[in-house]
C-alpha cells in the first residue's frame, strides 16, 4: 500500500495472473447469458467447454446439481444478486460427488473477482457485479464478430419458442449506451432498469450504432424481424380499422388472404414491435403511442435526433429499401396464393 503525492492511498498487488484464451472469454460470456436465461442444460455444456467437466463425460447427471447451485445463487434477485464468492464455494462442493473440477485459470479469476467484489460491497452494499459486466456483455453481443457470439445473441433475445423479445434487445441497447468502447469503461447502468439513462440518449446511441459499420451484423440479424414486425403491426392496424368501418370488407376483396388474422405467435411479435416503437418513438414520460402528448414529444425528439438521421441517411435508406423489398415479396406470395385459390374449381360436397 502506497500513499500518492496528493495524499490518497493506492493498493498495488503483483499477485498471480493468468491469460484467458478467446475461446475461454467467449465461453464465459455465453455462460453468463445462459445463466441470465436460467438455461442450465446449456450451462452444463458451457462448463465442459470451460474445462470444469472433462471432455467425454456425460453432463446429464450433473445438470440437477448445477441447477440447485444456480437456483440458490439466483434466488432473491436474479443474475444481478449473485455473490461470486459464495457461488465459487458452492461449485467447489460438486467436486466431491461428480467429475467436476475448478480449472486453474478460473480459480485465479474467481479469486480476483471475489476480492474486488468484497471491496466493492464494503463501499456499496447494493453492488452487483453483473450490473458492471452487462455493458461489456452488450457491446460484445451487439457487435458479434463470430458465429458463436451471434448464436449467443440469438439465444439472449429470442425466447424458447423462438419469439423475438424486444425487452431483451432494449436492455442490450441501454447497456451499450453506458459502455465507452474507446476506454473500455462502463458506468451508471443497472441491468433490468430502463430509466437510468435518458431515453433520448439511449435512442441516439442505439440508432448511431445500428446504422454504423459496426452495426452491419445487427442490421442483417434484425432485417427479417423488422419485416415481420411491420407486417403484423400494419395487419393489426388495418384489422382494427375494418372492425370500426365494416364497409372496408367490401372495398378490399380477399382481405383475409392478403391480410390474414394474427396467430398467437404473431400476437407476441406485435407486443415486441410495440415495445420497440415505444423505445424509439414514445416520450420519455411513457405516454402511449397515438396520444397527442406522445405525438408532440415524438416530433420534438425526432427533431433533436435529426443530426443522427442526416449522418446515417444512406444506410437508413438502404435498410428501408430492404424492408420494403421483403414486404413486397410477402405480399406477392399472398396475392399469388389468393389468385390460385380463386381459380381452383369448387367441388360440392
């Protein structure tokens, strides 16, 4: 311990160090995502990849034990409530009953985390290490540069039924806003809390990243989701309008073929689409889309975001054309099906 020239104390520790391979870093990242999702079966595979479980060992008998350990660790507050010191002790108990081991590199990592976490908890009893790690996780996932990370992103923002979860994406975008890529520092973000950063700041950062060169993968990744979201949103709006104006049924023959009713899965997609629209367009005060207050605040927000629109006008236009192109294909297929069905001879039964 040294005292600096300005009178402050500094701790310098030349202790044991280790170096993680890219595969280990990716594996830890994936295991955290699986932990947040409580996907214990995948965590068993992650632990085998991270050398906790020897290659070739059947992880199935170990999964119930891992489930108990992580259920206890997540109890009371989800991933953000994890105490890594306690978690490492609980994992160590598995070594007595299963072919489970603590690899040397992780022993050093968990030791460092435990010390740092302990110091942080003294200063702030509400400190949660997942809160601090989540901005880093978000920027790694959103700018995924490998097939493995891209698959991890998919696992994070899609539920087990394969339905897009907009709230998860919004969490990633909010955390990404608090991460300073240049310095590698994150601050001021709380995982699961949407109001820490100003709405306008989050939207500006999200749009800038999404339409930048670094956002190429995310744009490609979400293209079909944008098409699907626009389709279900427009169909829902037109169906609501038809319910209010029944005469539209006569004006749009074959409407059910071109604008089919939403399925249960599409109802979930509609909710996600509305959540994203709320994020990008609704006021920071939470006024619902369509209200006069939301419209006026949205107009003001869009005006303030105009520099972003000007800077990324070309990629925005290109993305819009891609969406329109895919929608045209969808509507063309429906029209062809409708025409084919109308030309088929009717068989009286």
